[in-house]
C-alpha cells in the first residue's frame, strides 16, 4: 500500500520541473523526505545545482529522514537569504 502527497514548487524549482504542483505517489516502505529528494533529482538533474528547502504542512523541515504520511503537504522552496 502506498501514500500520496501533494507537492508545490516555487521559484526556480518550478521553472526546472516545469510545473507548479504535482502529486507524489509512493509505494512500498514509508517514504522520507530524502526519498523524495533523490527521486526528484533523478527525474530533474538540474535540481542538484539548486539550493532548496522543504516545508511539510507549512513548517520548514531540515531533517531529511522525516517520514511522510498520507496527504502531507510538501513545498519545495528555493533557498533565500536576507540582509
């Protein structure tokens, strides 16, 4: 049994994947953010050249071992800096 999670892409990431939203479908073991990151970078190699952050359910997440649950809302945000 698998899970599905909606994904939103922002900024340059949206340009790379050529879409603003998608639905990630995972089969087998419980997926982690690391699994998603690797799958996206395999599908879109240019993503390896971009610094980006993950948000899950509107909270920034830095721990890529975080396990995803059904309908977790995932956002990929380009890294931002301020001054």
